[in-house]
C-alpha cells in the first residue's frame, strides 16, 4: 500500500509540473478513491508533495534564468494566494468541526468538479476569449486570495483554475502560465504548511508515508520539467483538457462513494 502513495505523488507531480496545476488536484481525489487516507490526511499529504514539486520547478526556473516568472504580477498574486490559503484552511476546519468528514468529502468533491468543468469549458474556448490584462497590484492580490482560498479549501494545493485565471486576467500564454502558476502554488503551500506545523494541526500520518509523498513530488517535478521543455503549448493544452476530464470523472465517482 505504501508504494501507492509514492506512485500517486510521482504521476500527479509529473502531470502537474507539465500543466502548472501542482498535482494535488489529482492526488487528493485518487487517495479518496482508493481509500488510502481520510479527507484531512489526504489534504495534508497532497500539500506536502505539491510544495516540494513546486519548490523544485520554481528554483530551477530562477537558476536557469528563464525569465518566465513575471514577479511584478505574480508576486502580489502569490501573496494574495498565501493569505487566501490560510482563509481556505480555516473554512475547511470549521466545516469539518460542524459536519462529518464524509459530508466534508462530498462538499470538496462537488466543488472541485464544478470548478473543473468551468475551467474545462474556458480552456476549450480560450482562443475566442479576449484577456483583460489586469496590472494593478491590488487587483492581483484580490484574485490571489480567491485562488488560494479555493485551492486550500479543496485540499489540492493548486487547481486547474490557476491556468484559466492567468490566461483570462493577465493574458499569459500556456508555457508562461505554467511557470507562474507553480510560483503561486509554492507560496500558497508554504504558508499553509507552516500554519499546520506551528499550530500542531498535523494529522496522524506515518513519517514514512510523508517521505514517500515528498520523494514522489521531487522526482515527478524533475521529470515533468524535462517533459514540458519538449512539448509544444498546443500539446500541453491537450494534456490539460484530458486531465480535467479525468478529474471530473474521479470527482463523480468519489461523490457517489461518499454518499
């Protein structure tokens, strides 16, 4: 069973690194589907893996001096996402305290499915949609808060909606959006994990399982980065669309299982 944790983290991080979604959007639903961990533990494990994967990719982007991360836009966006991540975590904790984990799992699955469907429609039609190019720091912060709150509440680290937001609100192309999405995810997850450690709200999980998820995240990030360099923007878009369809199907299955 422990091998499954590593394989899930590895596979999701490869795809997440290519598509700019972190990978948690696959890890969390898959762990729910296979019954590997409860809702709280699955969210924490996903966050750990997503953090190291995004840290690897962002570090390589800066070391390579690729210039793909637009700090003027993305830093306030990421700062907002970090604050939103704390808010989303608080909302999820409040819901878990008021209802059962089973109902919380249903709410997460349904919200993720609806947001993914909306993102899927946008991705398919994005070439016909004119971006609005927001440049103000305050606008970036507000949008970042919404992104961070949604991702943290859903326990996925970074969602497919990051890519849609970066294209529509900031006019970023696919490859540029991938790099900037991972930077946003990194800062958001850094804050979220720091809060978990400082508040002592870490779920009871085997340290070996955490190690496997972290190892899978690093390996997946390295593989995903190499694959991304060889793929065209059109190929990344096609992979992204296919991934969203898979996420919707997994969410439907998980919702049915929670009922």
